């Protein structure tokens, strides 16, 4: 044995003894080898304790060797790059790796949790629901204490500095799982000319073949794997993805794969390119340079043969990809994910040192580590005998194979006897001794009744208990895809049955148990899928592999104990969630019958387990208790993700500045240079205000408002939606869409138009202009641009295809610059305009093509501020230049750029609504006082709805203006309005107990207070010198002059007066000058 | 006077600030000097199709997801919609010529030159980089020379076309999204080495 | 993520489309002639079936056409896509897709090679 690694075997395995890797586990410096997983390295160092159980705080050790591992859930890394809750069995060891237990507070060896264990009966099934729901206020305390002591891992302490990405891919055949069946399916499909992607969650392809002693095609299994992977690599259209877990099977054959690009033994981090190059980084897994068994991405779209040089060139600046999310659309899918070995359900079966038989074989054969010196093997099937043989071969003593079957095993049983291994047939392990590590096993006779009580007949000292309860095919993806499952009584497992999507299962995941069967099933699945694609399957024969004769498995769900299930030591079904046989009994006793309910009540199959280890045992025990068959009880639904997926890979590149598109106008960089903070409107970034030195927002907005009212301001209004509507039927179409009489508009006229949904609610608004007899120019709100165009197209295409109208979006082509204020005309004149701008020649609500400063533009004499104003439409590529010219020309008038905030104040002073701010999808134009816009001469969308009884209610919320009685308070937008302040006081007197703590009104009353409306817009008006607000108030239009109250946080309700929603220039003279 | 004003696509500052690396396997080029016209026309009615083809001196593609080349590039955008890519200086004239020719048809021609930014994505890893944000199958057997598609790239809508020489792609994106898309592309291409040619 | 056949552009990912609700809801020719109940029925009531559902989709990121899809609301399986009647009242045939292979049914198997 290697000195530093007491459990390391001197020879064998797929580790590179010449490449030692140092790592830390709970602060201790340990050593493993390249090719190890963290779990195998821990076993090599004789680490038994890897955590504490979630609920009962029992000491736990490593049970499995793959995705099913329930206990070795560790915190990997530190600080910003920390990753919580990784399974040690799936973490490739790398130099400098830092791991610690997550369930160990205050320390994995300190048995504080024994108290939970002792009083474990109090923490039975449903303990969350029962114990902690009342009193409710205490729940936070309970939860905090439980989570802290259970330990869920710690979140990283800083933003993740690593780089993640997404990748879309298409293929004919996606093969999930690179064991014997998956390899043969992929080979068959690839040789038949299909585009193939083969994904496997491990560092190396081969699956179980890497851990077995069998021969394939006359060669050791691992050598055969290497040859096949090589052959696949030579196929033109085959992409190999090692370290890649197919974790989700979604609709229409869309699958998601998480690739861990940086899981390399030396910690080397690979860029995409490097991941795919057949060079050192990839192939060093087991120290075999250019050994393709470690899997490289083969030729195909992602092949970068000479990427090494390029990657090296900018190593300092390029951040390599840590994980990649593959989003794959596959025409056919082969599911070859193998199977999970089941534990056996006996007393104290969770003690460290109780392991799955397949895991023991894997430790010995693949990783050359010996997990124990003296073992008891407990089984109800033949496969565990392999572990007994492997243990003996590796120099351990197998004290006994305890086989529940009276007939024992077939060929493997004879081999065991030949090696002198004692076999106890018709016996079970009823209990194990030892707390932090097993020290012995109690053996009892098995009479066939799991619920009987038994007396142990002997006790065997041992430091390892190997168990096998048979195999459950990994049907997760098949089930996620909607496929059905059938119970197979001879194999005692759910097998994939009818598929709903285009997928087939193969190999152990399809219920095949022998290697020869798995290889042949892979060929069959590969041929079947390519036939469905219309390809001729390549004539490939499954390689020869030994077929050994086995005796059938025998059902053994609950192993009998010295007392009945409620009083005997715990018999665990789900280690991770501490679900025991007693918990399931309790759930049934308390009335739960449905498997989905029992699952939720007992937490069976929750967490990272997702039904991998405990599911079948749990269902079988439940069925037993209910007196039903297992298929009658059925299985729970499998959902993505098959194994946990990091947040980072889910987000991909969509973080930071790429989280959401930032849409910029053509003048954006000017705004930025001017120091304007941006307001996000939809995806647009619009200048909010333009602060001068030292100004806060309030001061800047006041200055901007006064500039527009008294001189001239300039605003970038480019984000408004713009649509060209053209065609012989355009008037008829727009008559149906807009509420006003579109046909009455003369060419060159503008109109304010609104459109309603069919429910009569205001949907969008904007100025429209008639450019020609059959051509209109429509504008929409910034946020509504895309929706309105889709909506208009929907009516044209689905309802009125007879109307000849074409709609073209011009939003992206034009900038719109608003020049507003009494001096706006002089600014344009100064710049040089080829049309007369005086009020007679170019009056309010007209549009004209013009040339401004020699540049062709379209001028609109419209105003959103109530002032004399022009909107200049100019193509984007010249917009910045035009803006700068306007700034130059306006200098003598102190032309003032203003942002969205000032625009809001100015329009609120005029009572103009903003769709989506003053309206919310439940407001009709009548509510807004827009009756004059509703034509009586025609039908339009939503018109009929305005006569619905609900729309005619007199107490509908209607738009009004509000003035604060103190002429000082700017009401917060959203403030609730109440009729009488007295209702608060009355409620206060009636209230017996103080409640609603923390809520705005809580200290006064717990009685609901009827509210009559809410504030939608509210600003300090610089030109009026007092605050103004718009609000929706029940029956408001007939309550002008009335006083109501605004409910304000932390102070008495403020009286406010209802006024008309126009605060400035009510006659509208200023825009007509 | 407008001739003296330099037209801007809005990406000048971004490109200037981006560092290129040697040995780059992706090249992102902002293609300047392009003009764009949007054409709506029912190809089944009247002789609009022939009239437009005459005015353009090249046919309008009628097969979905294809484009024609010649004096201009004419991309199929929908069963009654095309995007015409031409020289910047010619766009206005071509637009009015088309409008005149199609005066008797139900058609809509709009100059949308300022509404689009064209990017050239080339280099040996161009396809891989695009695949990071595009759900189309970009395999050359599925998407080859002469083909184009309006589709999504990252969180933007683009018109994606295979370059004439099949050595790269043209990405035409709405102007307000161009800055975002360039940043996304630069980020996606970074592990491959990326170069922004300076015009 | 669904794979939806645009009758014009072919199979595209669901993310390119927007959903338009149940297909075949016809706007009453004379809304004024309808009672409140009849109008409310047009406005609010939908069949919401368990099983085959004809619905509208818009290829928003593609050709901007609205078209119909027959989708099973239980399995999400799409039986077919179809174009909507145009001015002449005729609808094109639409595209039938074989769910097993994902190919249009009128295509030769493997014909893209
Ligand atoms: Zn389409």
C-alpha cells in the first residue's frame, strides 16, 4: 500500500501513480492521483466520515460511486468560486482542490446531532409540517436552527468570476450515456451516416466497462472502449462530449446537457477550443497522452485541430469556459444511461462502511482503492458476488456472502465457493454495529416475511458491509420525455415502455443485465434509430462478451429486524432525506396513500437524489404496507434536472451587460457624454435628466421644465414606435383600429389616436399622420411598439385578409428629435428650413417634409408639452449630427436638453396620460375623459365593450387631478386614496389587538379601509410652484372640488382636492402660437 | 450640405475600443456603406413581381430562406416581404425608382437604410460562435450559400445570411440592438480569439 | 421547447414565435346587434380543450406571419401547422410533420443528404 494513501492498491486501476495530486479535505492535506475522483481519493486516505445526515445528524460515509451518491455532498472551492453541494463521486480530483463537509456543523466528528438521533421519533415524516407550522412566528427560528445544523452548503461569497456559455446543436441521433450500450448505439448510428452526439457524464467514456474485469472482443474491456472511442472520433459527423450530463429531456426532442469543461486533474482550465482539441489538457485524465479513451470532440462543426496555439497565444486575457450548456435538438435519442444499484433496507444500513456492491467493484477495479479489509456481502441477486470476488482478488477478506435466496447464485456463486468465500444462503443481515464505522453485522435466518421479527443467529466482525438489492434502470430521461414505465416482476424494476417522443432505451437502462446483452441492445437501438431516419443501418455486429449463467433475483424489500419497524433501529430507504421504513408506515397511518403524497410527506426522493437510490425500495415498502402491488402504487414523476445544475451554466453569457439587450438611440453617446443617468424603458436606455454640476434630479428637472416653458428644450424621442401603413384599404383598416374618424383627416394632418383592446380598455396611443391618400404614418408608445405591430398584423392576417394594407416598421430607421418651447421656431429658422414655419403656413397638428440645415427631414408640428413644438424625424445615421446642429443653433436661446422625467412633468401639467402608467389595462377612454375621441359614425375595436354593464358603472375609477392641501407634499405614485380620514380613526378604536406590524397603516387599525382610488402620476411642478398629481378615483369625474385623503406611510392621511386633470394652460393656447 | 456630414452606424466607439488578438479565429466586421429597402408586395397578384425584378435588374427570391445576388442582394423575409441590400448612395434613388415602377400595384417600399447594421462574421470558428446564440441548424448542409433566415441571435432578432463565398456570415440587425449584439458577439468569440478589422 | 413548423419558414424553435390564443374565433360582423352575454361570450369564453387544440401562432422573429397550429394540450404533440385563409378564402395546405422523425410527411426520408 502507498504510505500516504493507506487504502491504495499497489497496482491496477486507471489512476496515474506518477502524478500525485494534493488536495485538502476539511483542512487536512491529503494526496490522490490523477484519474481519481474526490471520492476515490478520500477512500484511498481511509476517510470514512463525509457528512452528517440532513435531519437526524447521523454520521455518514460514501455509499455509491456515481450520480446516486447521497451522502458525500461537499462544498468545493472557496470564496467567489465556491460550489456547494457537489457529489464527491462526480468531482474529478485536481491539484489544490479544497473540499469540506457541508453537513458538519459544528464539526463532522462532534456528535451534537446524536440528540436528534435519540429523539428521532419526534422528527418523523412530515416533521416540518407538523412541528413547525405553529406558532407560525417561530418558524423562522426553527428553520434557521435546522438548516444550520443540517448544513445545505454555503453560497459563494462574491459574484462568480467564472465564464459560462450556451451552445445550440442539432443532430440526428443523441446518445445519452457512453457505456457498452451507448458506445455501440453511437457507433452503429455514426457508421450509418447519421450526425451523432455522444454524451457521458464521466471524465472517460466506458461507463461500467471501466470498472469491470470482463473481456470484450477478446480484449480487456477498457482497451476495447479505447478502440471504439477512437473509431467514433474518426467518424466525420460524431461529436463526443465527455464530462457532460444529459440532465433534461424537454418537449419535441429538445435536450439539455451540462458540460463541465474544466474538470481536469491538473486544474487546467480549457477554453472551448481547448476542450475540443485532442491535446494534453483533455487526455491527461489518466496520464495517457493522446489516449482517445478520455474522449475528445471529434471532427465536426466544433473541431479545432490547431486551437492549442491560438488558445495559448492569448492565455492571459482569455477567460476559459468553466461550464457549457448544450441545447440540443435531436431527431432521435438513444437513452443508455445504465442503471442504479439499490441498497438493502436493514437496521443501521446507513453506517459509514456500508456500500453498494457496484461501488466497491468500482473502487477496486477503476480506482485501485480498497474500501475495507474484512467484508460482509449482503445480496438478493448474483451481481454482488462480483464485489466479493474483486475484494478477495484485491487482498481483502470476505467473511461471508449473505444471500437471502435459498438457492444462492449461479456461476459467480460457484466461483466464490472455489475461492473459499463462505456463503450463507437463505440469510439476511438484520443489523450492523458501529457508529462512525461499521464493526460487525448481525445475521438472521430469512423466512420470507419482511415484517416478521427475527433473532440474529450470529454476529460477524467486519469493517465493510457490501449490499446489493438489485438494479433499477435509470429511466429518468425516458420518464421526463413523457414515456411510460412498466414494472418487470422478474427483474424487480420499472423498465421503459412506450415512448411519447422519438427515443429508444438501450442497455442496462433498458433492463439488460449482462454485458453481452447490453452491447447487442446498443447495436439494436442504433440501427432502429437510423432506420427511422431513413438511413440504411451499417451492418455492425455486437462484439463478443462472456455471458454467465445467473440465478434470478428475489424480492427483499424490508429486511426483518429484532422488533417491528417502528421500534427497531432505523432502516433507511432514502439516506439523503433520512427517510426510513418507519416514516413510510407513519405516513400511511396518517392517511397518505398516493405515492406522490407519501413522497412529499416523507421527503423520499427529494434533494439531489431525485429518486435514484430510494425510489423503488420506498414504493415497494409502501405497496407492502398498503397491501398493493408495486405497479398499483406506481412511481413518482421524474423531472429535470437529472443531477443538479449550477446557476452559472443556466445563466450562460446572459450576465452583466449581456443580461438583457440594451437598446440605444442614435444620439445615445451624446447623452452619455452629457452625463445623463439612464432610465430603462422596455429595453431602451433613455436619458432621464441632464444634471449640471452638482445638481440633483429635482433641481435638474425643475430647470429643464422651466427652460421648455420659457425658452426652448430639446429631447430625444426616438424610441417611439413608428409604422408606415400603406395600401388602398388603409383608411378602412385604420377606421377599425382607431377610435376617431380617420377618414376625415386630410393629407398632411396629424391626429392623436388611441386604440382599444376588444375589451374596450385603452391599449396604446400616439400621433398619427396622413402622408397621402393611401398612406399613413403611425406612432406608438415606446413600450408598445412591437406589440402594436403584431396586433395590427394579427387583425390584417387573421380577420381581415381582404384589406389591402402593408405595415412596415420604421422605428429603427428614424430618430425623432423634439424641439419644444416658445423659442423652438426660432431655433429651426436659425438652422435654415426650406419651408415656412409660421403658424399660418405650418399650423399645429400638421406634418411636412422639409430640409433642415440641408438635411431632408419630416417635420411634425405636434406637442407633448403643451408648448409650441416640433418633432423632427430624421434618419438615424444623420441624427447625431442634426442634434448637434440644433444644440448649436439653440445656444443663444439656452436650448436645454431634457430627459424622460421632465417630459413626464410637462405632460402631467397638461393632463396627458402615459399608457401603462396612468392606465393599467382596466381603464377605458371614457374613464380617461376621452369621449370626444370616440366616433359615433363607425365601429372600431372595443367599441361594443364600452356598453358592457361594467363599463357603464358610475363608480368606475376615472382620471382626475389632485392637489395636496398643504401645497407641499408630492404624493408617492401608487398612494392609496380613501374617502374619509375618519375611517382610519374609527378602525383604530375598534381594533382590540395591535397587528399588521410593519405595514403602513398597521399601528392604527386592523380593519380593512375602503379605498376609492390611487395616485398614478405625481410631480413637483416647477412652473406652478406646487405639487400636482394624476389619479384614478371612483366616480372622480363628478367629484371635482371634493376633498379626499391620501394614505401616507408614517403620518396622518393628507387631505387632497379633486380637480380637473389639466393644471396648465387649460385653453391650450400656447401650442397654437 | 448632407454630403459633408459623415453617416454613423453607432458602433464607432465600440469598435475603436475593442482590442483584437493575433491568431484570431473569428473576425467581426462592421459593414459600412450599405443601404436597405424594405419591399412589400403580393407575388401572386398582378405583375408586381416582374416589375420589381425589372427595376432591380434581378429577380426577387420566392423560395423561403433564400436570397438572390446581382447588383443588389435581395433577401426573402416573408411571403410578401423582401429586404433589398444595396449601396448606400443608391438606396434613395432605387427606392423612388421602385416606387414609381410599382405605382399601380399594391406595394410598399420604404427606405430603411438607417434602421439596419450589417456585420460580417468570418473565420474558422464563426459558425461555432453563432451557434452559441442561434437555434437554427447552421450545418452547411442545412444552411449553405444562398440561404438566409430571419431568426434570433442571442436576445436580438437578426437576418442571418451565408456569405457568398460560404466563408462567413452576414448578420443584419436592427440598429438599436447593434451595440448589444456586438458586445454579445465579442464575448462569445473571445475564447476563440477575435479580431475587429479597422476599416 | 417546442419545435414549431412555420408554414413558410419551416421548423423553428418556439422562442421565435409568439402565441395568439385559440384559432377560429370570428369577430361578429355587427357587434352592436349582440346582447351583452353574446358579446361577452365572444370576448372571454374559449374552448380550452384537453387534447387537440387549434391555435394561432405568430412567427415573430421570422416572417411575421400568423398561422394555425393543431397542438395536443396534454402531450404538446403538434399534429400540423396550417396557413389561414387569405382574401380569396383559400388556405394553403399547411405542413404536416411526422412526430417520430420530425420530417415533413411529404419529404423523402433522409432527403437532405
Ligand atoms: Zn416564418
